[in-house]
C-alpha cells in the first residue's frame, strides 16, 4: 500500500513539474516583445495596465520644469567640469587581447559561453580583449571592460553596461542582447559597475578628504565609498563614467565606427544616461530601469544608491536636465530612451513612471532633442532583451560619429 502511495505521489510531482515548465514557457513567450507604450514626449499616452493588475490612481500633477532655452554645448561643458574638474584624464587605458578560452572561463563561465557565444565567436571571427585603466585617487585598483571585436568592418559600436547583480555574462538577457548585437554586425564593449563582479575593490589606498588612507577590506557594492574620495574639483560620479568614455576613446583610436549605441540595465541604465549626457559621440542611448527624476520617486525603494541621490551633484544637474543632454545635440541627431518595467519588483515601476509622463506632457518639443519613453509589461526587475532589440531595430540610420 505504501509503495502505491509513493508511486502516486511521484507521478503527481512529475505532472506538476511538466505543468510548471509549460507555464513558464508560455509566460516567457508572453514576456517577449511586450512594449506596452512607446512614445516621444509629444505623443504621450497612458501605459496599458497588465490584465492582472487594477487600474492605478492618478497622482498629483507635478510642477513643470523646462530647459528649452539652454545651450546644449555650454551645458554639456559645465557637466564635464562638474564631474571631472578642470580636465578629464587624457591618457588612454591599456588594451590586451585574450584567448577565447580565457574569456570563457574568466567572464562567462564555460557553460554560459558554450550556450550563448561560442558559435557566434566562430561565425563572426570575434577577438576578445580587455581594456583596463586606473584612477589616481584609488591606488591598487584597476577597472576593466571587455571589448569583443569583429575581424571585418563593423556596423558600429555597441556598449552594454550592467547593474548591481554581478557579471553581465552570468545572466541570460544580457547574453542574448550582446550576442544579437554581434550578429547584427557590431563591435561590443561590456562594462560592470565599479565594485561589482570583475571590478571588485579592495584592499586599496584611497585619497580621502583627510589624506591618504588604507582600505583594508573589500568594499563591493557600497558606492558610498566613493564619496570619501578626494576628487579635487570634480565629483565621485567620475568613477562610474570615466571607464565608459575612456573605453570609447581607446576603441575609436583603433577603429572607425559609423555609429555608437549604448544600453544599460538598472545601475548600468543610470550610467548610460550620465555617459550619454556627457558624450555626444553616443548616438543612441537606452537606459533600462535606471533612474527617474526625484519628484517621480514615489516609493522608498526608488531612492537608489549614493551616486543617484547626491545633492552636491543633482542640485546643479537634475535628472530632467540630464535627459535633455542625453537626447540632444546642436550638431547631430541623437535619441535617448528611458525604458521601464510596468510592474518592476525593484524600483521605478509604472506608478512612478506615470508621474514622469505627466511632467513630460508639458515639455515643449525641440528638434535638437529626442527623448522617448518605453514601458514594458514585466513584473520583475530584469531587462527584456527582445524589447531592447526591437527599440534598436526601429531607431533608423544615423550619421557617423565624429
């Protein structure tokens, strides 16, 4: 009798596993390509609520802040001075090629590499390289990015910047995005945030506001560390964006790119916005679940880390102003996307985004700026790579980077 019951229970478990697998497969198919609403600021519409969620109440309309009359070039130069002080470091980082085997073990983990990249590397003759640089204020720390370079002439340069989760190569969605951009003909640079994954920090010597001190333990994911560093006339946000700009400098010194695209998720999405605001060479930028203006951060979980909230920076360069800079140029057409998950389980969900949308409804459209919002139906914090690829596919041609 006991044996029969055990067999029945075992059979029931198998049926449950099969049913769960089927449900997850359907759920994943439903997640793909689910842009609830996508619009430039002059064509706002309410994001469709998922069927399993009640309609959200309207929030109080926020005061309008406009930057129609700013000089983009002068404001961008002021932003650069705010972050880097008198000048940004002019020396290029170093670069060294690495074997496919070393890349697979050091960055992906062999299983992930076999699943996503091995055949792509073979088909497109991809050479992996490490770009690394240093900060004079942090002795003993070197940041790194990964450059995946095609043998032939590239369609452009694609930069992917990951958030706080660890190595971007350890997650399916970034791997799918990176692989797809290689297949579309792009060279790819992959970044991890400072203190995260291969950019772990410590022990190091740091130049504090009180003098040089020894950081004896590892200080990963605690970005308030950077507020301790004496940046002179600059700001600690430099430690997040300098690797991006320096990697562009390095790669463009060796190759010509018709266009440059950048996308980032979470903390990497925040970095994408700052980098695009600083550097006009970034033609298209997509910040995914990366930031909102302070007036739209309706919940405690929307507050973010030190780099997202430091008043010494944002009192001079608010988020709406940064979005203006990321989407505009006096010389060339640029596009900046702010992408959000409607039911984000971490931060910046549809309720908060709706407040931002109402702010944008009063923003006068300017031909020298193209700021767009996309809301994805997704109840988690992860990036839906298919949605990002769909957005990139609709961006259209762009003049070559100078």
